[in-house]
């Protein structure tokens, strides 16, 4: 099988010639340089080209993104401008007033210039796929589905205050998030139908900490779930399986997410009690096996285990998934410099030798 056939076979719920592997989240320039057989000067001159050479050499099947450091000598794909702030210098009253002036869900969908936006989306997909060669370019579409993480727009303090004390404003935010998510989901769905995007997409948002959801599941079930279900409809109609990024302890939300149409999960933090062993026992709302992107932890496994232990963990994941879940090997989050390159190579060795 070639890379696309391997991935699409697993996305369709069938067994491939081997477990596919996703890449794109190595946030360590020295690792990419060594894998590519390049120099630091090569990387500085063309980081994307070196990264693509690295992933070809590693032998992955598809790329979720190219997580390249923002600064030379750094390893972070974010900077001080990337984070949500507790206080954005706006009173909660002003934040609520701003929400009241924002377009409602109907206006968002009505004013979304689908053809123009899709033309840009399509051009980016085709361009990156050309650069990737035989590696399948399947970028995470974080804004598809719905949006609950409005703390980026209003700051944590205002956001949580609005959720707790201003139900009408909170409901409008969730409805707006569903409208935006559906618009972007429609674009992915069309790309799937045109053969430009595979039949699975990574999406989701950080709405949990290691102690559970940031806001009550009751609120999310009442205000957010209907919007997520609405936003995922175009993907499901196109036969594209939504795979939810798990950050923190999402266990209290799993039933809700599955009921909304989520058909798979990516990540897993064993320290939060979320492991592949319990995830493979779950089913989609149609009673079918889940699609798993994972399950290697970048905190408790990849940085501290030996290569042989990583091989054993990969083989365990393959074994427990066999007949129970559709597995694509991936990591829980980005691979930083604390992960030995030997352990990255061990992941690939394990699937090739299985």
C-alpha cells in the first residue's frame, strides 16, 4: 500500500498492511536536521523543506501540520502572543456589551463568503500537498465543529464570569462558535468530496485541564453540545471522521462528544487516567469502533522510556486496538527536545516490525 491507501484504509475501518503513522509535531530543530541529513544552515535557510525531508526519511504516512519553532534556536511553536490572558484590560460589562454587538449565528452563516474562502483553503491544500509529495497532507482544522474556548477573545476572567453570570451572552457565544465551525466544516467536507482531503480530520479545542472540564459539563451539554453537533454535520455527511484532540482529563465529556458525532480521539494523557486501554472499549454513536490517533505520551513515556520500552508500548497499542479500534500511530502532543531521537525512531521500528 502507498501512504494514502494505508491511511484511507484505516479511516474506512479496515485493516491496512501495517499501522499508519502521522507526523508533523517534532518541535526540535536538531532532530529534524539529523533525520534529514541536513545542516543547521540548511534548516535556517529553508526550515519547511528540511522538515519535509526529515519526515520522508522517518517514514511517516501523513502530516497533521509542520510544527516549526518560531525563533532560531528555540523549540516552541508559540510565543508570548500565542497565549490567552487572564485579563485583557476590558471590564466584564464591556465584554458583554461587545458580545451583544457581535453578529449572531444566522448573520455569520449568511455573510460567510463560502466560494471565496474555499478557493483560498483549496489553494493552500493543493500547494502543501504538492510540497509533501507522497506524504498525505491532512492539517488539523481547529476551527471546524464549534467553539467554546472564547477565553482567547475575552480573557479567562471575563470568559468564566460570562459563563457563570451572563447566560444569554454565553449562549450567543456558543451559537456563534457553532456557526463558524459549520462554515469551516463545510469547506473540509467539500475538499473531501473533491479528493483533496482524506476521510478524517483532527479538530477540537482545549476545554479541559488535568482536573477535568474548565466549565461544568452541564453547561456544555446545554449550550455547547447542540452547536458542536450542528457544526460536525457537514463532515459526517461527507464521510469524514472527526477526531477530537484530548488535552487534560476529558473523560467527563466523552459521552457528550461521541453523541455530537465525534468518531475518534487523539492524544491521551495517562497521568489523567485516560489510556488507550479504556478508549478502545468505546464506540461511536452508531456503534462502530473509534478512530484513534495516538497514544504515545510526550510527558510520561517518550521522554523517559528506553527505545525498547517505546517499541513495547507501540506493540501494546496495536494489539489492544486490533478488532476494537482503528489505530493511526501518533503522539499526544508535540515532541520537544526532551524526547530522545532514538525513541522517535523506535516508534517507526515498532510498526515496521509488527
